[in-house]
């Protein structure tokens, strides 16, 4: 595959993207518009009550952000008219059949025009309300697939998942293969998963809470806890990966002749190179640790130092998406699951993150609300989660004791430290499955795809579609690209 043939493929094509205000969706939208300005149309679906509000959200949350500065610089004053010509904002909701699109005429036009669907809509919160996660991550996947089946010209349907749908199961040699789930597959022998029963049980739980006249706050936390309970029962660490796994099951079971492609990225980090290094949006797994440490809120690093934190830059994920669409268009691929990962070919360890954080924020401290630099200590390590819980409990007890001795003068400090302890305990609990993670991700299918982008002559590698993790120098990337990008875009 060469650059010309790939770009020719997207010329004149119409693409639907769901979850258009999401991190990866934005990187995809920018890339397609920049490398193939002769694309026919981009239908961009996002949650809004009408098309005007959808267009406004798209303008403010997508096209006005810094990610598009390269394309804006190339097009100059023609940028806005170019976007208006190529992009259609669609008000909808993946949690509703037909993606919540109410305009019948528009919907029928989409059925006739769409060549490719990139289903990126998801809620990625680890402790989201179970009903929200179920609607978006599980039902939403099936709704998107059913919509795809009505698109007469469809050449590829891409589902953006996560590699961590692997859950807490044991895998041979500690390697997670690029393998599809079976329908209603539980990761625990002691439980039997039935997706439709899970949906029914959720409805009953909501009805029960309403009968109890639960207020919004009680409903929220009860459904968060219920989602975690159901996920743990079947072998997943949280409701996010549980609902994403069920979404995959429904897609594979019901795909029929749709050319389904499932992309499973690991921990997505800032852009490596394209359209420029360091752009990021949102604070994810390792970024929560970096963010909290840089702000002076994290004193300890909880986790096994030799744990591999499988990270991959966002633009590499999107390059894999584009390559997969091109390679598998028009026919259902036999091997359609791709791990976009680094753990086998270029591992990054948790101890490396600790060292990078200390080095970076010692040299480049964040500034507090009073304009003073935030001092960061060399963080101590808590390698065992039981030891972490003991430490948290002991620290809180000391605070409680001092508060009783000095009830007035110590109150402000007590409140602040107690909040920090609660925050650290929450982070530790949420990220426990990842900072003690013992698996690596096979990427055989992805490597085959990478080789296809290079052609017969390695010198002819398509520089626009780099997604080989071996080219990443983690020290250089973290110190000069990722952490500075996180500081610039998220730690204001």
C-alpha cells in the first residue's frame, strides 16, 4: 500500500463518525480532512437536541481547538468555508435506535451516501453510572451496527474499543490475543453472563431505586456501585471495560456481512507526531498519576514498578484505523481485531513513569494559585495494595487524632489532607487493575497491517501512516512531548 492509493481510496468517499467530540474522533477527523481534502462528506454525529446546537458544539469543541491549527494554517481564510462544504453536523444519540436521528429525509440520504462508519462514541469513565455505560458502550454499538446494515454502499464499519476488554481473566503465557469474544462469554467460570438479562436486571434496579424515591445523588452512586458489582461478578474490573466487552460481543454476533473492524488501543496518550507532537485532550489512566503528582497532590506511587503500562500515541491509533479501512474495504476481513499497543515490542514500565514525573516537575514545576512553584518530593513507592490501604488508614487516623487535640487551629489542614487521602484512595482503587497489570497484548494482526503499509521496499514506507511502537523513544517522548503536552492542554 502506498500513499497515493490510500489517498485515492478516500477521495469522493462519505464517512460517518460517531462520538465526534471525543479525543480519538477529533484526531481522525483532522487527519482525513488534511490528507484527503477531496473527501466528499463527513457526517459527524454528536449529542444535541437539534442540528443548530450540534453545529455549534462541533464548531466550538472541534474545529476551533488547537488540533486543527496545521490544517487551518494550510487553508488560511478558506478554512471555514472548506469545513462548511465537507462537514455535516448530525444531532443524535447512539443510545437510541437509528442513532437518535429524527429527520427521515436526512437519514435516508445517509443510507444512500455513506461508504465508511467509524463508531467512536463511548463513555470512558471507569466508574460511570451503569445505565449510561450500558446505553452508550453496549446498546450504542448495536445501534451503530444496525444503522450500518442500512447503508447500501458501506465498505467498512470500524468500532473503536479498548484492549482492556480482556478483563481480569488468565491468559496463556500472559499474552492477550487478538481474538473475538463469544456471545455472552463470562471471564469467570463461577458466573454465567447473559447480556439481555443484564439489561433487564439494570432496568429492575432503576425501578427499585425510583420506588425508594432515591434522589439524583443517591441514584448516581447506587448505579455506579451496581455497575462495578456486575462487572466484578463476571471478571471485569469496572463497568467501562465490561460494557465495552458486551458491545463487542453484540457486534461480532450480529455483524452478518458487514465488514467489521475492531480497533483495540491500549492507554492512549498525546500525539507522537501528527499533526504535531503533544496534543492531548482529557486526563486518562497514567495522566491522572502525572497530573496529580505535578500538582503536588500525589506523594506516593502505588503499583508494581515492573508493571508494563501499555501506552500508545493517539495519532498511531488513528493511522492504524485508516490503514485497516483501506485494507479491508468491501469485504469482511477474516482477522478483524487489532491491538494497537506497545507492551510486546517496546514496553514502558510503571517505574519509568515515576522517574519521568520526578525529573520533569523538579525542573519544570507547576505554579499554584498564588503564583508560587509547587514543590514535588521524590515519591515513595507502595508496591503492595494491602500496604497502600494500611498506609491510607494510618494516615487518616493520625489526622483524626491531631484534629481532636487541636480542633480549631487544625481544621483547615485536616479538611485539605482528608480530601487528599480520599482522592488518593479513589485513584488507587480505580487504577489498581492497571498498575498491577501482568499481561501483554499480542499485535500480530496489527504487525501484518503495518507491513502492508510499507510495501515491498522498506524505503517506500508511507510516513503518513506510522503506527510502529518501536520508533518511540519513551524518555524523549515523555519528557519532551507527552508531559509538556499534558501541562499545556490539561494542567492550566
